[in-house]
């Protein structure tokens, strides 16, 4: 019965979304997929399971279109968006690694390391605050940061637009996505920094992972092994992982100090809020594809998932801002005390979150002109 | 020495900023309530159990008092379209919960939900304070949320 209900919702969602209706999400902005009767770009048919819910972060001023997403995909892989034409978004966000790069800190165009670990780009449609500290509220704002950061891609938006304006293929792609005449001497109006950012955001919103073994289990198409089942019970039950990584998206948009340190090298969310109680607090990330996104934590300190499990099992450190979810009633750090078998079970469950369809989806790979 | 001074200033800055709750949205008077503001308002008490099931006495200010101060539609005004209003509570960790206004109104219920700033007469412990919600009588404590930073009154718009 449980499974049948989900199957019904999935079909219904598919039907609704592909007919051009956009679910209205939380926040002030409403549906954005207004159809374009006749000419102009085609609304992008978003598809996702009903069990993900519709609290999506779409922007009224940047509706998803087939042409906009296609342009965004080119731009995502475009090295000319960096100052010396060596780095694209895809350098630090590689599809095969669920859009991470396998490094503790990434390298910018000049070889200088970033301050924090490259984040997985998965199911961003449901994210409302971006970066490890949640400092911006849209993918459009997010994209500007690595593009223009002095050590990441190191180029102004206008500088990027100037470079692409000389390429007739881009002029055509921009015109198709956002309007304007690609050949009529309007190059400056067709290719703009704002449109670069909008197209990137559109592409990123389509990076939906919903075909992991765990999804198939939810849909009733996969039977968990005994170990995976025990792992699931631990995850959502006594180990308490689901408190911060809960729901079918394996993501709650919250910020926690998860006991990595007693003294914080990086004050985390406090840099945004200026609040003492946010020191050492970081986003609790989605665990979808977590098998592929090592190393872990904001500073990439753990090289493997067993190390992460060991942290929660044995090494949570006390501090003033330690998450209440990781304290007992005497305010001491909780240590899970899992057995070796339980740790293996938890790991087996985490592996069910790997979505090989997502990491090989040709819609997300490097496009050829 | 210079470094030390800078660090101390930064920390002092952090402490002096935050400890307040923003009341916004469908209100006549948006508020930013500090600990002192809450202490000056009519006080209320409520009881909640901890993880072990031990009851504790919390004190603070009833949400209805905060609503009265901010000019939220309550009592006789809570009718018609105003019944489609809800309270969105946001906490420092970005945890969010909602209540319909009717759930919090004395003309609908005797339950008094408070924004607590003390437990057993003392400030709330680190991690849960300075302000948390206490919702008496609920089977699950999930809406007794910690470190409340915002109370936003909104209309359901669908």
C-alpha cells in the first residue's frame, strides 16, 4: 500500500509537470514556467518524484527553458569563463563525482586553493540558501561568486561576456535562450554577464538525482538487502542521522556544528549571521551520492565514509555551539557507540544513495558544439 | 596584542548583535525583541519534558502577548480570511515549523504557547537558547524548537 501510493504520485507529478504546470514552491515567488505561446524559448519540462515535494526554489525572473538550460550546460563546461581560460565550473564540479572534485580544497585558475570543499551539485532545485554557510538565496547569486572570485575563475562577468561575444555560436545560443538578434550588431545586448549567470542557474536547477537504489526502494522497485535495511533503520532511527539528513531527499536545509573541533579555524555560518551561536556551524549537506563525494566536511578532512562514521561514533567534540542533536541531556557530546557490524550496515545504506543514472546522464555531460 | 584586541572586538560584536527575535510579516508593527524586551512583557510559564521524560518549568512570554504587541489579527479579528494566516517560526539552524494562528489564539484554545527565555528560573542552556518555543501538550516535542530567531506571520496564498 505504501509503495502504491508513491507510484501514483510519481505518475501524477510527471503528468502535471510535463503539461507545463510548475509547482509553486515556498517563498514569495510563485510559478515561473509560464508558457510561451508561439515564438520564444520553450518551457523546460521539469520532472521529479512527487515524494521530493514542491518546495522548489524557482525564480520568476529566470524561468527554466530548454534553450536556457542548453546554454547553461555549454557555459558550465566553458573554460573561457576563467581569466586564463583554464578552469570551468566543471573543473571543481565533475559529473562522475556527483559534481565534486575529489579534493579537500579546489584549485582556482591561478593554482591557489579555495577556502572550503567543493560542494556536490545535486537537487539544487530544493536548496534555498547556498554555500557551506548559506550566504546567498539563489543559484544566480551563487554563480557570481566562483566566476568573479580573485582566485577561483578570476574574471568579471563583463569580461566573460566580452570573450563569448566574439563567438557566433554563443551569440546564437544566447539569442535563442533570452531573445535578441545574434547577428544584428546587438552582440552586447545578446551576450551579457547577467544572462551567463541566469543560464548557469537554469542548468544547475535541472541536476536532479532521483534514481538511486534508495529511490527504487521507495518506489517499490528494489528490495533492500538485510544489511541495507538495518542501515536504513539505524540512519532514520537510533543513530539519528535522519534528523539532519532526513526525508527522501536525504536533505534538510539546516546548519549545525557537528562536533568536528573544540576551537574553530573557520567560524562558518557566524561569518554570515554575526551570531556567536553560529560559530563552527555549517550546512548539513545532502547525502545523495555521498559515496562519490569524498573527501568530506567543509574542509575535506575525512577521506572516506568509514572515517565520517567513526567521527559520529567516537569523536564528536564538545563546544558551546555543538548542535543540540549531538548532545545528551547533561550537555555532553553524544557518541553513537555503534558496533563494527552496525557501522557496515550504515555504510551499506549510504551506498544505496548512489545514483549512477545521475552521474552518467548525457543531459549533464560536456556538450559538443 | 593587536590580534587579541581584534578578536575580542569581533566576539563582542557577535554577542551584542544577535540575541533577538524578529517579528515580521502580516503585522502592524514589526518588532525586534531582545532579552530585555521579553523580561519587560507580561510573563507566562509552560512545562515541557526533556529527552528522558523529566518535566521542566519554562518561563517566557506567551506568543499571544507578542502578537498583541506586533498587531497580529487575534481574538475577534481572527475570522474570515485571517483564518488562512499562519506563523512560520525559524530557528538559528534554519529549522522551521508552522502554526495556524487559530492554534495559538485564546478564543480557540486554552493552550498557551510561549517563547521561553528561562528554564527553572535560569537562562536556557547553550544550544537551545537564548529563546526557544515551548508548546505544551504535544506528543512529539518537534515544535519546541531551539534558538528561535524569527516569527513571521504569513497568509496562505494558494
